[in-house]
C-alpha cells in the first residue's frame, strides 16, 4: 500500500486535511496488514471506472486502491534542535513513499500563523530545513559508526562513506538529499536509511473559502512559492481543507451544490490523490468478477509480471501470460464474450507494459 507522510507548520490546515482524509477512509478490514492508529488514515483512491466495472461484472464488493496517510505533529523552526514536538515524530514517516507538505495559501487575520506573516515560500523553506537537519543527524551518526570498518580496509564501508560524505556536503548547503548528485549505485547504498529528503515531496496549497487566497491576490507571494516548488522539482495541488472536512458530512448527491455555494469547483481530495500518483509515477489496473472489482497500484512502465506481483508475489516468477483489455473497450463491448469476438481482448506475455486502466486476467504456473 502506498504510504504518504503529512508535514507542515502548526495551524496551516494540516490537521483539518488529515481529518477530512480519515473521515473519508475506506474500511480497514480490506487491508489486513495495515495497523491503524490515530495518526494513520487509509483512504480509497477515487476512480469512477471501478463502479462501472463493478456494475458490468455484478461484483459483490468494490475495493479501491488505497493510500495510507501518516500525520505528524506540526513542525516549527528549530524542531531539529528541540523546539516544539514535531521532530520527535519524524521517525513515523521514514517508512513512507512520499511526503506531502501542507502550506497555508490564504490571508485571514483571525487565523494566526506561527511565523506571524503569510509567506508560503518561507514556510516551505522552514519545513525543508528541518527535514534536512533530521537527515543530516542520521547521516552523521552512520558515518561515525563506519570509521572502524574503514580503518580495517572494508571497501564496502568506504564506498558507503563516500556516498554519505556527498550527502553531508549537500545538507551543509541546505540541499535535499534528492539533489545531492548521488549515482544510482550510491542511492542504493544509502537507501536503508530512508532519508526524508530523498523521498518525493509534493505540496498541498491550502486555500480558504471566502478568504483572501494568494493565487487571487496576485501580489507576488504565490509566484514566489511556485518558483521555489519548481526549483525543488516538486509538484503542487490546490485544496480547501476546511471545505473538504465539511463535505464529509454532506450526502454524495448534495456535494456538487454545496461546492458551488462555496465557490469550490473541484474535489480537493481527489486532486490531492491524483497529485500523489503523478508525483510517484503511479497508475492503476483492474481485476473484475462476480466476487469483487479491485484496483491495483503499480509504477508506470511496469511489465505484466510485475503487475501480477501486486496481487501475489508468486505471479512474478510463475507468470505465463495475461488477458488484457482497456476498461472503456470492455464496457463498450458489453460482455467478455463480445469483447473477444471483436478481438478487443489481447493475450500478452512477459514483456507487455501495463497501461493505466487495463483490465487483466493472469495465467500463472
């Protein structure tokens, strides 16, 4: 299951967003290997194709792809040196696949800001510095432990230390580990550290219904934030965390009208999840039948055996072939039999690259 850690300064809407996500969570019993606690929420990935396929197959159950969001206490400037509580919880997101940084993107004198001024690019820099400092401490400790092995002539230890030295140099310059210039081999050598700044980071720019939103004020603050995110190689999505939280209590049929009243045209949570998929280069494929219709998450560019392994590890080694059809083609055909008659169902081998929206049936040994 995809895991994303949520970070941000205090009072930027991080907890509101997390509450919106957890209120929209999927039943945990569908994901038996996930331990849920108050700081973790499992959220189904919205996908209209699932419902259409389930209706097509008269499925008894629909299981969406899922994302696990891990929340930590708000970070403040100086967290790495003991200020605030957030840094105590950074270990909670070391096992995540990506980091979502929530950034306040509105003016409102009634909502206090920990830094007293609303300047999103500075908020981003503060959080990134704390992540860098946390990683730098971990790298320093690891290098200290390697000293003895290096003295004995251990070549692997020396190679690892060289990669760590590159990281230290980057951290000293305020750079993220992603931008330290490590080779793929060096990245593998230090991957076990699960460095926070080696993870893809994307940004949720939190707006406020009825507020003074910075993209609308257009006084330079929004542009400075966009420029910094681009420099960092990141992506961003807009959302209104407070509205998304309120919408959790509104019936599905009434949500479009409720959004219109508030001037919020898009589903912020859906946009957030799409942003996560784009940032990590992920796609979905489907399996469908009378028992269940289910979405599976894989890396874009994955071969059919790798996709099969998302269902069961044995499929990777014992894969023989797969029947494949695009969701739209299957639904248009009206039945599997009709899809086969019109040659829309293809038989693919080990080299096939799975496309987003493929419906697949695997044959394995």
